[in-house]
């Protein structure tokens, strides 16, 4: 959602910078400096927001992969537990060494 907002506002950002730069040329030095400062502030905030959105996206992708890996490990562990449980239920006498090796 943040990435979409950033993308949808990028044309406005680009237009503001281009228009501001054109206007600065027609202003007095003092007014031009003031507008340039505002544009610089806008550019810094845009860069900070863009960086933060990209960083969050990377973190979320990493979290998603970690969740997927954990789910796979849990699934594998669940299968192993089922195998052990079925083996325990099937064995009426103490397990043999062979039975124990199969569980590994």
C-alpha cells in the first residue's frame, strides 16, 4: 500500500520539482533562495520516505520467508511425530534397536 502511494505521488513530486526550478529562475534572489530551501526540504523528505518504504518492503519479504521456513519445519516435525506415535502404538513390547534406528 505504501509503495502504491509512493508511485502514485511520484509524478506530482517530479512536476513540483520541475515547476519549482523553473519558477526560481524568475524570482528575486531572496525569494528564489526561499523556494529552493522548500524544494530541498521536499526532496529530503521524499528520499527519506522512499528509503523507509523500500527498507520495510525488504524486511517484510524476509519475514515472509522466515515464516515459510518455520511452517515447513513444523510440518516436517509434525510428520515425524506422527511416525513416532504410530510406531509407539504398534509396538507392544519394548522397541528393538532396529525400531529405534528407524525413528531417526
